[in-house]
């Protein structure tokens, strides 16, 4: 199992910006569609991979969120939350790294089932819930030594990411998604653009 990224990503996860205030002109146009897509990322990845999709769980456990995550969720600095880190695997390769943060008070009532996702995609659950609401996106360019196992010498030295708050039954959870170089490589090798569904 690949080692979880939470400890080293915590520094970079403080550098999120509301997309309307971020200079999107500096973002490769190939990524804009993915970063700002309001639909289900799970569904889009399944389409892009021809159905060759799976979730690989890297880590799940109780820990203190980063300061930025705690602020987003309205948590006290030392308050614990359930953190889940996964890779979204397409065609046998990680295309997306995702980190979800669930406050303790969110995991009550019928939402207790979120503790037992295992390798089921969170996106499928979110977008099938009629109470789901989503806030604006924040985006970031993330560079980290521990991310280098996803990069080749030909790829850029950073990865674009986005995060947003979801509300289920008016209870919050935070989801961050980091788009890895293999996703761009797949699109280019198939003469497609990242701005269109395969």
C-alpha cells in the first residue's frame, strides 16, 4: 500500500485560493474544466477510463486536520476529525489523490455509514444524496517532495488541486482532490483534451 500523504501535504494545503480570485489565466486550459467541474468527479473518471476505475484506500483514521481544513470546517484547532485519503485509479494508474475530512458531528445519524466507505467512491454517495449541497471551489498548485512518486521527469513539478465543502443533511465535510500527471498523460496519448469527456 502506498504511504499516505497527509503529513507532508499539510503545509501545501494551507495555500488554497477561491478560484474567482486566483489568476486562472496562469492555469493550463487543459485543467480548467476539471478544476471547475461541478459534476461528479467519480462519474467523469469512469467515463474517461472506459470503466477501468477503482478506489485504493491509503489511510483512514482520527487525527487533527490542518489549520486550513479546521478553519474551513469551523472546527477548534485541536479538534479531531476522521480523515480519509485515497487514490482514484484509472487503467491501473493513480489519476487523482483525494483527501476527505469528516468532523465528528457529521458522522451521526444516517451519516454514520461514512465511516465505513472502505474502497467505495465517496463521490457516488455524495451525488446520489438529495440533501447534498456544495460550496465554491478553492484551487491550489501543490508541490511536494512526497508527491514526486507520481511525477516523471517530463511532467510539471506541481499538481493542480481543488477542494470544496459538501453538506449532507446540513452537516459539513471537506473534500480535496489533486489531479496527477497520469491523467494528463492519458488525455494527450489518446489525442483528447482534458476539457472533454472521453
